[in-house]
C-alpha cells in the first residue's frame, strides 16, 4: 500500500498536482480541504457561525462524503469559512478517522491538505510539501475566480491568501508546517506539467524507481 501525502498553503497547486499524481499511480485521491469546506457550508446552512466550535463540530459529525464534489464548495466565501472551522481542534478530531480510513484502503491513496504528513499520515510512503510565493498563489486564485465571473481584485485575493496563511500556520491544532521528511516542491516558476514531472521524479526517487511522467 502506497500513501502519498501532499501538504501546502492555499493555491499552491497541490490539488491539481495531487489529482494527476493519483491518476499516474492509479491511486485513490482525497482533497481534505473539501471536508472543511463542506463543514463550513453545512454550519452556515444550519444557521450556525463558523467561529462557533460547537456548531462546526455538529456539522462535522454529520458530514456526507457525497457532497464533497459540490461545485459550490469552491466559492470564495466558503474557502474563508473553511479556514475558520479548520482552526477548531474538535472539528479536526471529528474528521480524523475518515481521513485515516481513506488512506488505509488497500489500493493506497494520494491525500492533500495542510497536516497530512504531520498528523493524518505521519508514516506516509512519500511526503511532498508544495508551495509558491503568496503573489503567485494570489495570481492563480484570481484567474480561477475570474473564470467564474466572481467580482474580485487581485489585491483582494492576495490579502485573503496572506490572512489564510497566517491562520493556517498560527493555529494551535495541526498548524501548516512542512514535515521534516517531506520533499519541498516550489511551483512558483513551474507550469502545471513541469510541476507534475518534478513531483513524479521526487516520488520515484523516494521509491527507488526510475521512469518519467507522461
């Protein structure tokens, strides 16, 4: 069983990269950010406040995996609320078992998030920490939002990125940090294809394999 843990800050490209890596190795894929986005969405739908830990925990305990693909989870406001609920220790605890069970399936898995290599799967086969400068990440997220006709400026997106970075790195429960044994992949100046090739090269080297991404 092979588990590939991919961590990194918002808009670093880890999601797109993880999907391609999962396809390359024929592994299941889980975007743990979708769990927290779903918790945030369900908390608000139930009339709660994402800052209220009890309300967020109640939503986490009733989470339906079938809703993780809801396009609405990618809305800008949901992402901000997700960052808030993700800071609650009890919410993270409520989602821990699901994430570990997903990783333990016989086929193996690629899981991306903020604390995969440090908390969820500390014994993962290979760990990657994917990052990029705040400015580049803001540019990518801005273009993504623009495609959806969401009225926002790049400066506003950059401010959001910096705020999320501060919250993710500063929270007491499972803060965003590179695992000591994780391979650093800076995608600032890399295209999607170049980042994918770099990731496959790192993973194959860690596995003692030789080959190339396609």
